[in-house]
C-alpha cells in the first residue's frame, strides 16, 4: 500500500467489507505514520514497512494496470507476491470510491479502536476531563505544502480563529499536526490573538484522533487526519488546491457529504470559511458535547 494514512483509509474502507484478516505491507517512503494507524484497525493482523515502490506512483507499463486485474492477481499469486493496491488515481479522476471494485461493499465508517486510557501528553484532557470542553481544531500543514498548494499563510488562519472566537463561546483553538508541521504551526501560533493550544508534534496518532473525537469542528488542509475525522463522522472542512479538484468529494462518506458534516473548499478568503461554518453548517445548532 502507499504510505499515507489517508491513502490507506480509502483502501481499508474497501477491504473492511470483505471481513477477513489482513496482512499489509506499506511502501517504506515518506513520513512513517502508517503502522501506528494500522494498529488501530481490528481487521489488520499484521503490518510492516517494506522496501517496495509506492503503488500510488506506478504509472507505466504493466504496473499501470489496475491491481485487481485478473492477470495481475494470478501472476502475483503464483509468485507468492503481495498485491499492490492504490486508489489515488481512481479518486483523483473524480470517480466515486463505491465504483472501485464495486463487488466489495464500501465501509465508510469503519471501526477505529481508540482507548481513553492512552497516555495523553497534553493539558487538554481530550479523554473526558472538562478543562477544555468546547474547542475547534486547526490542521495547518507545513511550509512546503503551503508553498506548493498556495495554502493559507499564518495571518489567514489567525483571521478565521478571531472570527470564530468572536461568534462562539469556545474555550479556544487547538492546533494539531505532526513533527514536520511544527515550524509552520509555531508561525501560526505566534500571530494568534485568541486562546490557543499548540499540540503540533506532541501527540501520537491515537491521541490526535481522541482530540478530534471531542472537537466541535475541524478545519484542515487535505491529509490523512481530516480523512479519518470523516470516518469518525466528525464535522470537517477540508481545503484543496485546484490540482486536486477531482478528489474533493469522490471518497467522502455520502451521509456526511449530504448533511454538511463534511465540506470541501479550495483555499479561499477566511470570511467564506467562517460563513460556511456559521450559515452553511450552522454550528450553533449542531454543537455537541465532547465524546467520551
């Protein structure tokens, strides 16, 4: 499989419908977040990194054929080889995920095993304490992604935070992200004028998901974290660059797409995002207590 947790989530939503134990090999490239995520999935009995090409980047010759092509399956089975799986090209072309391997049901809201006794290294008691009972999360990416995708600068994140805090009675904004996002997150944190908790680079993946499970809303760049938020049916707005327009809704669970729990946008003015949360999603009518 590709190494991205979002890429794997799409694949797992197809394989989970088979109801069989899975042995998964992940291309050993990019940030190593795959195995911590796979350990949270009950059907995954074995998972490891292997030195193999990333299936999402196989685009030439025989490797370009769909992995479920009978000739590919037979040839690899005869050699005792793993089957390379990739949905990225399919979804980026705007094809709905249900149409990929249509004979297998798509499990959009599959089980992610999160225990509330995991050792949270944060003063935000996301497993049930009432210290910060009402908060919104931002997942702001890193400087390289912002540059390549023409994403928001710190001032734009700060503007949205200010509008949300003026409109709603929140405890504050929680910044989430991985270690490689820390530098840009520190820039964002440095210009905020509202109560903010910067947890970027401080949490394990399971801890991040526990925080999201208790958040009232998530605003994020396109990555695995907001994808997993939709699996857990958490309210999410995800930004996309123009180059990924076909991906904006092709993988999204139909229920959260239809009821507005999920919203896809190109990077735009913070005012537009605020107005969607207030007038489109109508957050004031949907606010939930944090989930235990």
